[in-house]
C-alpha cells in the first residue's frame, strides 16, 4: 500500500497521557484489514462514526466523493480511541477536528505505514481544534488517523475535511522519522512548514551509481530558528549540523559518494508557525572546480593533490573543515625505508592559510612530525608554514571557526605549493652539519623558521682557491664554516669572496624573519663538481644509495 503524502511536519508517537497507549501501539503495528465504510453522503444529513472503531482494523471509513460533510463522533470515556480511514477521490485535503468545550483532543496520523509510530498533533487545549493543514490522498490509497482524549475529559467532536488547491513540490506528512522520510532528489525543491513545536521533517536523497555534487539552498521559515542536519548512509552518522536564523543558508558544494544515501533533517529550536513556509533546494552541480571545499569534511578530510589551492566556507562557531594534501601512493610504489637516509619520495611545500572574512579561525597543520597550531584573527591575516616536508597523505590542515561573525561566501584560502619540482631544491632534513647536502650547481631552498638553518658542504682540492659565494633574496643570510663548524666568513649583502686552502667546508643558510617563505638561491663560483654522481630520480622510487643494488 503506497504511503500518503501530507504537507507540514509531524512528530512523535501517540502520547503516554492515558492507559490506552499500549493498546494504540499494538493496533497500529499490523497492516489493517478493510475498514467499515461510511460514505460521506451528498444529502443534507451529516454522517457519524460507526462503533466499534477502536482499532485500525475496525476504522470508520470516510469515503470522499464530490461533496464533503462534517462527521459527528464522540469519545465516550477517557480510554476511548476512535480510528478513521480516508479513501476515495484523490487530492489534497485539510483535516480539522473540533472538540466540545469539555474535551481536549489529540490527533494521531498513521498515514499508510503501520510499522512506524504515528505522528501526534496536540497543539490546542480544551475545546480548541486540532488540524493537519494538508494531506495528500493518492489513487487507491487509504490514510488512517486516530483520536483520543487528553486528560480526563470526554464528549462529542466533529471532523471536517476541506479540499485544498496546491502546486507540486510540497512536504509530505508523515515524515517525522527516517523510516518515512520524503524522497528529495538532487535537482529537486520542496516547501514545508512546522505545524507544531516538536515537528521534524526528514528527507532522503536516493543513492546514485556515480559521485554526485549539489548545492544546498535553504530559505528558512520566518520568525523561527531552525536546525539543519545531514546524516550519512547509516542514517545515524551526523555529517553536518547548522543553526539557521533569518538569513538564507547556502552550502556551495556537497558531495554524495557513489552508492551512498543521504538524509536531511529540519526542525525548529522552539515554536511553530503554520503560516510560514521554508524552501529547501538541492541544485545539481554538473562540474565542481578543483579548488572548492566540499562538505562533508568534519569527520574525514577532503583530499587534494599537490600543488593545490582551496577556498572554503565555515557555517557556525565550532564548525571544522579538514583538508588533506598529497594523495597516498599505492603500496607497491612506496620505496623502502633506509635508516638514517633522507627519502626522495618526501613532498616539500610552502603552506599559506589566509583569512578572507571577519570570522576568527583556529588553524592546525598536522604532519607525521607533529602539530603546528595557529590563530588567524582578522580579514587579510595569513600564516605561512615554510618548507614543510612530509610523505604523501601525511599533511592535514584543520580549520575551525572559533568565532563566527559573517555571512560571507568564503572564510579562508589555502595555498599549497610543490617545491620538490624546482631544480636543485633542497631535501629535508639538512638542518645540521651531519645532515648537510652536497653543494653542486645552484642550490635552492626555504628556511622553515628563524630557529632553523640549511647546511651544504663542498671540498677544495687545490692548495689555495678563490671562491665567490652568492645568496639571494635579501631576506636570507649565510656564512661559511670550516670542517669543525667554526665561522670562516660571514655574508655581506648576499656575497662572500674568500681564498680557501684545501679542505672541507660548510655553508649555513638562515633567516632572522621568515615572512612569506622566500625561496633562496645559493651559488658557488667556480661551480663545485659532485664527488659522486647525484642519484637519478625515478618516479615513485627512492634513489639507489651507494653500496646498494638497484631494485
């Protein structure tokens, strides 16, 4: 039996206010048999309920034809429960129940699915009406609902059905639970409302054979603060949670992985308004730019290659974006680890994180070497991590909204360079005499911090040789050291000219201030010739070390 479509949220279970609770739950747990028909007549006499109708199986049938008449009924005792079944002419209807002045009534909408607890409407008080603003009745369907007394009252009541003229794209009640969620496809739009304070609306995005991308646009209901959540395929893992005030919500790009269902949930923090509607749209994105941050990325990082630029948006204080860089190599392509040797498969990058809105950010940069923490406080403020070296897949940047104060389309810009492609670039670690790299040709590098230095070594074979050493740019400085590490000469405006006797020497490159990670260039004239031919780089493999056989 198809489920009926109803507008405007429903929530809850038949309330525990009377001893009939267990009886009602038991009665709706099984699919009902044919109910006793009571046709709404076209003559002037009003129809009435047919007893017994205290279960879904014995529900009084309301058969809708051309003319709708009110139906008279009565709750004779506090424990009495009256069931009704609507069938007949397809269309959209409003269900209204007007109790007598002594009766506080609750309305329980079961729809067409009896394995799911009914949605409860109990907005009014004693003598006040309850209503479901819109119920869709489809061809061949039967919609079931029940009525009972709240508190100690009893007495007569009247049921009225009124035809409504509506357009498509409306929320369908009951949809208070994931089990009866409305289907909302990517590219679709739905309008809904919160018709009671505990109303919840669930929507299910069906799975696809391929990855899909979409933009979320939510125009909230007026004068209500709403919660918007997204759940993963298991329908319990919360991927996104946002609080939406009066400003429209826009998530620029959301990824639905192949074979994955997504679930959306909307509710209010408090209150309801049957005169105010929200609009939820899922805009289909055929293409997504490579620098766009994709939700969800709060639990697992979104992974980018290197180099990369990422522009991202945070949605509330406490929201976190996790970004991973350097896609992992396949196991078969990973080189062997050689104790004490630098590994040529390491990536080396400059990292810049720049705040582009007024939101205050907490930024953490994580590699296998540890965690670097940063606070970016104002628009235009940037922080640079210079010369980070890491294995593929080891670099992660997490950006958290410490204080959210803006509705800007973007909050941050991350830029990751690939320095390992620069000819003659250093390989970390080379931060001590013991780790010094051989000096041949033009050597280039980046100083990580004011507390670190890069070291290079070379030898003089003649009894006395005049050498010219040059270093640029001006933000960096250098000095010449002997084999024991003692200073021989200091750089002056990027130049050193010196006569050196035979022996081994070191060049130390450093910087008092790092700034924006300038790439230095170090050169010795006459050029040094390497004692051992430098290793040839093979894609995905480490160089062959002296004394080892080629793999």
